[in-house]
């Protein structure tokens, strides 16, 4: 996993990474400065996250009942080619 993570982050262009961007199921690439960090519900924060990441989660089979219904979080991870 570490080797593949380094390959993704160091070996792909931004366009290649964006082809696997995070979508409705919250799996895939999130570029840096795409989200605002929140550390407290009491203070307003405007600091942008400076780290890009690739979110990996369970890939449910397409035959899974929730995946067939299109339930959020049951879609496939958009792996880069």
C-alpha cells in the first residue's frame, strides 16, 4: 500500500490524479486546497487543507443490494488507470 501510495502521489500528473477524483461515494483523490480544515465548532476557520490524499474504502461488489440501489458509499473506488 505504501509503495502504491508513493507511486500515485509522486508518479502521476495532477490531471491523471483528477481522473480518479473523489465523487459522491467519498472515494478517490482529493487535491490540496480543496477542503477547509475544521478543528472547532466554536471558531470560524478559513485555513485550506494543504495535503492531497486518495481515499480508499470498501469496494462493494456490483451485485450488492445497496450498490444496485445506488446507495451512497456503496459505489466503486475510482482507481487511476
